[in-house]
C-alpha cells in the first residue's frame, strides 16, 4: 500500500464531499474558473490564482485541472484508499515516439465520478516532477484496478516516456472483444453504445480537428472542448465495466471460462506494445496512405497478421509507426507497406530498444 494511501485514508470521504460541491464561477477580466464551495472547503483548500477548471455541466461530479502542487496534494487525499480508478491518456501521436500531453483519472465519489486532468507537459518543474511521481505510485500499484479502454498505446507511452509500468488494468476493449468474439477492436463510443452507456459526443467532433491540427493536444491552455473530451472519455468507464461483467454472467452457462479469458486478455494487452523491442517510423506519401490502410483497415490488419508487426498511422509526418518483435518482422512489414503503396518510401529513423 502506498505511503499517502496509509497517511490520508481517514480524510478521503470528507474530501470526496468537498470536491463534489465545487462549482464554476467567473473571475473578473481573466474569466477563469476558480474553486468555490462550502466554508469547509474554503478553510482546507485555498483557490489558486492559476486556473482550475471545473465543468459541472458534464455528467460527472466535476472536472479538475490539476495545476498547482497544492492541488496535487488534494488529489492524493481524494484517491487515498481507492481500489478502482478510470484512466486515459491523450497526446500527439500517443506512443513511445509521440508525446503524452494529458492524463485523466476518474475517481468515484459520493455524487458520481470526479475527473482529474494532469498536464504532463507543464512548465512548472515542481508540479511536473510531483505529478509524475504520483502517477507512478498509482499506476504501478497492483492493488488498484485501472479501468481503461484499449491500454496498449497508453502502456507503451507511459513506460518508454515516463518509466511507468502500468499494472492491473481492466481493459474494456479486451473484455468487449472476448465477449462478442469480435475480429476487430471496437472504439470507445461503439463499445459504450453496445452496452447502453453514455457516449462521449465530443469524439464525433475531434477527427476534423486532428486533420487540421495534429498537435491539438499540445494546445495550452487546454480549451473547454479538450477538457470535456478528455474527461468524458473516462466518465463512463465505471458503468461500462459493470455492464461488461453483467454480460459475462449472462453467458456463464454457455461459456464457463469467459470471465477468466477476459481477464487474461486484459492483462496481456498491457505488454502487447510495451514489450516489443524494435520500432521504426516509415514515411509514406499522403496520397498513398489510404492504399496502405485499405478499406476499414483491411490492409493494415493483413500486414500485422502476416508479419507479427503492429502498424499504426502517425498524424505527424504522414507515416506509419511499426512495432515489432525483431528486425526480420519489421523488414517484412516494410516490404508489405511498400508493395501496398506501390512506391518506394524513405525511412525516417529506427531503433532497437532494450525492454
């Protein structure tokens, strides 16, 4: 058990109630959000002059942008003793070679789910080092279950960029694919819809933004839209977890090993990308990228199956990131991509990483 969990468990319930009562106010000419609440909150938590953004209109108990060391300390008290959290990461080409810029943690409180957002590229050195230490302590704690949808890229990015070994995940993507015997991974909104959970409607709006600005998750200060998008991605994960477990129970007689298979698939997803030693970015002309991807990703799926190399599109530079168990597998994938594009491509760079 972590040190701050032991030290602060007695304060957790009180702080949950405090955070659930926070509201949005305007602060004069700067028009920023500050914390306001009952006198109990005001005595224990002084509103910072930098911004804290709280959006009570979301279907959560609230959203907090952690922007000071004091707020980080408050977060530690809120999560003290928690054994289940919802998590997600956003970034620019999120991967070991991209950049993680925002990390979201959802916490169940008395009035629902409160989401905390961490700016992982903050210029505040003390805040940056402090929040990475806190994230490491939480995410590496195998006594805390972390609910996440498709953890592969997040796990890879956390390990290779922040030296954080993600453990004990409930991967809703892995569970849904096992339950539905799906041949293709479903995105979060599709999975939420299939199980009767509230969708993140912001997901429908962001695709065009990516095309015009692939660096959108580097935008600072974070816009209300980005804050809402990041928070909504974790807000429904607790409910989705319950619906998935209910679906397993309904199939228990016909598929008695389904629950075990789901948990095994979820555990395996953590290392799917993270443990692969070889990676390379391959540049493909924009006019040829569609040929490489194929209809509904069919060509990429075939390349992955035939070569054992994972292929994902990069928003920056117009290429593909390859993750492979060996250079032989990587070279086979590159040849397959060249054949699909029917055009010689140039190599951007490659590495052979030690795991």
